[in-house]
C-alpha cells in the first residue's frame, strides 16, 4: 500500500533572525491585513488634509484684505465689466454699419444691373420677348414711302414701344436710318423688301391705339400709299435679331461721371 502524504507544512530550518530591511521588504511585498487598513486610513487622512488646505487658501485670498482694498478690487472688476460692455456695443454698432453698407452696395449693384438690362434692350443688343403686336404692311396699289414708315415707327415709340424688328432680321435702334432704295427701303444700309412685317413689344392696347389715330399711321399707309395694313396680337412677340454696338472713337465720359 502507498504511504500517506504528510500534510504538515515544512518549517524552514532555524537560522539567524531576519534583519530590519528584510522585514520591511516582506511587509511591502505581502502586507498583512492590519497594515493594509492602516495604509488606507493614512491615504484618506492625506486627501482630507490637501482639500482642507486648498479651501483655506481659497477662503484666505480675500479674508486678510481690508475694506478699502476690497472696494478697490470691486471697482476694478466693475471697470473691467464696463469696458467689456462698451467693446460689445462698439462691435455691434460696427456690425450694423457693415450690414447697412452691404445692403446699400447690393441695392446699388442691382440698380446698375437693371439699368444695364434696360440700356441693352433700348440699344437692341439682346434678344427680347413679351406682349405686343405684329403689323404687316403690304404694297397693294402703290409704294410705301419712307416718310409713312418713319411716322409709323415714331408713333409706336410714342405709344411705349420697347423693341421693334422688321422682317425677323432688322432690329431697330434709336439711330436707325431709312432711305429709298430699288426694290424696297434701305434700313441701316441693308435692303428691306416688302411686305414689311413689323413686330413690336409693348402694351398691345396702347400700341394699337397709337396706330389707329385719325390721320395716324394706318390712315396714311392705306389712304395715301395704297397699302394694306394688318394688325395681329400674338400671345408672345419674339424679337431675336440684335444690333452691333458701335464703339465711340472720340467721345469719352466726363471726369464727373
């Protein structure tokens, strides 16, 4: 039968007693329960001491000051707050000023853009569309005179015409010129042949009233020139032809412009 094992812990052979350093090292490596409790208590006491010292320092910042010194500190804080408030007010005023300047600048740019669009339309530099009339002038028993055609255009301009075009090709401008020519009328140096189809953008009712005046354009064209005049009011008048802009050679803006 196997021999029973001996459960009794072995004892180290007696020797010399452990030195103080060895006992300290053993306590640090394997502290006893009592030593651990003492360490925890010391840590708690140390933390409480640090907190108390900090609180005391915070409370003692103004505790040792005299009344006059405290008043000076309060006055300094009040002055700082007032300066900060004035700076905020200055910055807010500057912000409002910049916003106002931006608003004025945007309004000026929008006005300039609108004026440019208007001038481009009046000068005939861009295609346009809108309400208006289509006036067809056919030579029936006679020849349409330059004078009758100019009177028609002038009357339409007086009635508020904003853009005009002949035969889908010839855009009228403020400086357009008319002359008699073989086979038709010369418009701005190019031959305009009958029938003359004039498309006009503007208020249709005002334009029609201008054409229909007694002794007005229609009466002159039909009564004196023997032409047939037809006036239509399409849903939209499309004017696609444009004029070439002549650059001035001698005129320049004045210094005040």
